[in-house]
């Protein structure tokens, strides 16, 4: 590193973050300090803040790796630039004839980054960029189910389980049972859990380590699609999610 000029705290934090995210992690404190050019004591303080904010994670054995917030940030950037994702989502929309979303994990919420509407006179009322509680939507539950248990529990501890409709999960034990089923089946559904007239089915988008960074979902109006019909969309949604995973 160039030592000819002072380095402010933001620059130090960015250097530590860059060193933390190097391949073949997690890395020891000394390695991160060496690669970032930031003194070990300062590196340790920066890592403590990054862990608190979710951008770093400690493995309990003195090593540090990327946290879920960092993966989410990466997914947001890649989803915006990755070649071929729009084509995957449009193909899914044409196949099923319903609204298709791509959501990414952003902090404690799911945020839609893409939306493909069918050419119907009616449309699903959802907005790109709007954060959604994870426990209320198929996309959010697909993410929760595939997160490490400690991360999923921490998110639910912070957000709670506020009800959006009478069918929203508000009981942790019941939600845990559903998340176990989602892990086994590989997809999630919600039927009027976020909105009284909307249902959706979703599958997780996983990174190379199997960590969920997003979800592909298909949404429909409940007066047009039964719960049985909704579940029949799952294989196509799972395939699209795998295709998106390969493009991130």
C-alpha cells in the first residue's frame, strides 16, 4: 500500500472489506491486516463493526469471512449487471403467464430487483425496490429457509413476525415447521400471507457456497389461481432459480 499519504477511516474500512472478501476465506486477522495494509488493532476494530452490521462473520476459530449483508450487496450489483437474467425471467413469465420477480436479500428484508408483468389488463401491485418482511412472502421464506439457522433466527429476532393479513405467520414454531418443509421441497409458497388477493411461489437463488442471495418468484391473483395450481408452478420456478444462480 502507498504509505505516502494518510488513509482516512472510510478508506481503511474499504481496504479491510476488500481483504476480507478475498477467495479461499475465511481469513485470520493477521492475513486481513497484511493484505489491507491496515494495522492489526485497527483491522480488528473495523471487523467488529462489519460483524455488527452483517458484512463480516467470525467462524469462532479466529477467522473472518463474508457476512450475509456483503453477499446481499454483491447480489444487488450482479443482478443489475448480469447477462441473461432478464431472459430467464421473461422465459419463465411466458411459460407460466403470471408475474415474475427476482428478489435479493437486503439486510433483514427481501427486495425486488426485477419484475416481469404479463400482458393482462390487471397487474400485481408490487414495486421494484420495496423491502418486504421475509416471513410474509414466498421469496422471503425461501431465503429464510436456506440461511444458516443462526442468521435466520437473528433476523426474526430483530423484525418479529408482524401480521400483514390474517394468514401471515405470527408463530415462530409454526413458521419453523414450514421452513423445514421448504428446505426439503426446495420451494416456498404463500397464499394471501402478504396481501389478501395475491399468492406466490418461489425458489432460492444460491451462490457458489450454497448461501441464498435471492429468490425467483411467480405471483398471481388468488381469484385466478388455486393453491394446488400455485404449487404446480414450482418445478419451472426452481429451474429458473438455478439458471439465475449460474449467471450470478
